[in-house]
């Protein structure tokens, strides 16, 4: 079997810590207790891997419980938020740092998920699904647990679109063009990074369908039945 594509540890660990930090900050802003802050940090940092290993590939215990470093990093992120509070998000260029690492991790985790899916013999659509789950699954689980509409469904700065383009690029390069997966992986990571950073820098956003604009401001976005009551 081919050697798996592995991220440099500094990228993987830094991305894990920062994703945990964003989850912990959201929990703190929501007024969650200590356990809630730590739980949301863990879910945000490792949710993609949990979905990949536990739901889609069913390849034994998820990496979260196989390697304690991910648990250490995500709980450390939660502890940082609890100890230092607002000072964390007031660090110089904190949002810019999170944005850059998020853009780097987005493509990287999409590639890692797809590589594992290919090794498991999944079909092309299945490979893309696993890649997307690995890239954005943590954010989706975080939003579901906090009763928010997942960013995956809402207009925004092309996070999910960038990951999807990256998945298609890696699939085409390795499966259809028969390129070596290691240069294809790094090219995909670079492409996703550039798309995401450009979208943030220039505020390029996806848009909802204009034909349904009349429903956007309704609570659930569903059409209302006509009022059949008769007036006297």
C-alpha cells in the first residue's frame, strides 16, 4: 500500500490548537461552564477526524483517542481561554493569524481525509465527502452543538467552497491525471490557501439565491401558507 500523506507536525499541531482556541472562545462568549468550554474546544479541533475515522471510514478508534497529543492541544486551548479570557482575542493581529492558519489547515485536512479515503477503496464521490468532512467537520459539529446554523449552509468567505475546489483538484490530479500524490497534495494545499486568503482579503463571499429573498428574513426561511380567514 502507498505511504500515507502526512502533514508536517508543526502545521497539524498549530492548526489543532488554534481551532480549539476558536471553539473555546465561542463557548466562553456563550457563557458556558468549564466543561462546556473544554468540550467545545475538543470538538472544534478534532471533529473532522472523529467524523472521518468513526463515521465514514470506520477504521478503528479515532485519532483523538489513539494519540493523546490532540487531546492535550485542544484542552490546552480551552485552558488558555479560561485563564486569559479577553486578552487572547486582543492579541495583535489575532484574527489574521487565525485566518491564515485556518486557510492552511483547510486544504491540508481535506487532502489528509481524501488520502485516507482512497486507501480505503472508496469511490470518487465518497473520497470527496470524506475530504470535506475532515476539513470542515469540526466547525459543523461545533455549530450544531451550540444550536447555530452551520457555516457550511450560510453565505460567507468561501471556506467550504475552497475546500470543495481543493478536493476536486486533488482527486483530478491523482485519479484522472495519475500524478504523484505528494506534489499533488502540496499543490492542492497551496490552491485552497490562496482561495481562502483572497476571499478574506477582498471580502469575496458566496450569495444566497435572489429568487428566495422574500423568505430570508423569516425565522425559519420556509414559505407561509396563505391566510384563508374571511373578513366580515
